């Protein structure tokens, strides 16, 4: 994958740093030191960003903060997700109450996924992420956003993988996206490859241990937390089930995730919850006058329709 120009890379690094510390104010010296930038280069960059309205320079203490131009860009990028969230709030509350599960809304802003809303159960939460939390949209994460995307978006997503994916791995991801698209929803499981790695440590010194460890590492790199099995076969491992909400352009504007299932839930229970989630996401899609697209790279669904009951995706 081609690397960005150094000047662009430095600008992105600067803006992301300020966005991660929105309540802090930094001087030229602070920024050049914290970001390891040449002071003269950093000063020129700051002046240009101030001229464009992307940063504001406080004359009293000569510190910098995010400017109105960036706020406008961020609002525009997230507008569809915010509209979808408003339409989804009642459905999230209903799913939360009827199924006794946590329901989380996740939006996409550029190459990041953002937690935009939550309705949580009283039980202790596994892997809790607060509203506003951002995470990068990089493989294996974000398949619920990419399974219906145009090929160029999928390719850009795959290009962000580190280390770079082989042709075989890229094809494997397309197969994973196909499963998500055909199923209509997918489930995140406990990272079974990590559990296998712990087992591999017990085999140290035994014949074949190195080969087994390499195979586990390759599986972890390839799938992340992605396991594809019937729900009935792994109910205890299911952490969350997610489904997309589509906007009028056919883009996934929001996903709803349910999780924190009550103790003792069976695979049948999880499937029932997943089907209830699908009912909710389809209602919100209809309210938004959205439509599910059929990307050109996708293969037609067989006469049997959706393959319900599969677990998969990160």
C-alpha cells in the first residue's frame, strides 16, 4: 500500500492528536515536542491550518485548538448516522426491554467506527465501550459496514490491514463479507484463536509445537475474532450480534449490536434475539426510506434465501 506524503501524514497526526485531547490547549513548543516535529515545520503547518479555519490560535496564551471548519466537516460526515440514531432510539429501547439485552448503536465516520448510543442491562458488561469511543475501521473489524459496500471501499478497507494481506487472505475476507451479507446479521465471539494460543504454550518443547504455534498465529491474523459456526454450536461464546441500518443511498449508516445475554441463554435464544434485532433494523431502514444494496462483487443468493443462524465477523 502506498504511504501518504510526509506532510500529509504529519498534518493528520497533528489533527488526530488535538481531536483526542479536545479540552487541552497546546503551544507550538508543546506540539513539536509531543509529536516529535521539527519546530519550524510545525509552526508553518499550524499557521496554514489556522488560515483555513481548521485550528484556532488563542492570542492570550498562544495555544491552539480545533477550529470551526473541522467541526463542520465532522458534523457533515456524521449527519446520516445521527439521523439514523434518532430514528433508532425507540427501537433500541424496545429491543432492550423485550429481549433483556444491551443494545448499542455504532456509526461510521471516515475510517473510524464510533459508539453513538447505548441501552444497557444491569448485569456486569463485558468489554464495555462508552459513547463517543472511536476505533479504527481496519480488518478484521467493521465487516458489518463493508459487507454491502462497493468494491472500491472494500479494497480500501483491506489495504488498511497491517501487515499487508496476501491475495489468499483478501479472497478470504470477501468470503467472510459474503456470509455476513447473505445472513443479514453476524455475531462476535470470544477470540478462540487466543485461547488456542494459551494451549500451545503448554506444548513447549514437544515435537510439532512450533508448527502448531505458527498455525494458530496465522489463524489469529486471518480471522481476528471471526468464527463462523451455527449459533446452536457456540451459544456460550457469543458476545454480540450486529445488524445494519441502511440509508436512502444504500449505504450502511448505522449498525445496532445486541449483547450481554442473560445467563443460561441457548443457541436458540440467541437466534431469537438476532431475529428480533433484524426486525428492528429493518423498521428503522424503512423509516429512513433506506434500501439494502447488492454490490457488484457479490454473488446472487440461492433460492433458499438468507442463511440464518451463522456466527461470524469482527
